[in-house]
């Protein structure tokens, strides 16, 4: 888990578990491959996460709207 410290995001695992250490290592490799600073990678990840959540929300609304229309049309047929 990444934790905030003194108004910045430091990549310090909160615990020393294998998963946290692997995540820290993987993030550092990704950061180097992309040629980004840590704060740029964090910002990019948060932006992409927000956009993905927004898309899922829109899909969910569409699904529920279509489901309601289908149920209504089924009731009209019966």
C-alpha cells in the first residue's frame, strides 16, 4: 500500500510483506520504462482509475436502463 507523507506520495510499503515489496519493485520498473517521475506516475494512475470508474458507471446506468425497458416491455406483452 502506498501511503501519503508530508503532502507528497512516497512509495514506502506500509508493511514489509512480500506483496508490498513486489508492488514497490513493479512500480519502480514501470516508472523507469515510462520515463516518468513518481508523482507523474501516481497522477497518471489516478486519472486512469477515475476514467475507468466513470466508464463503468456509465455502462452500469445503461445496463439498468435497458433492463428496466425490457422488463416493462415484457410486462406489456403478458
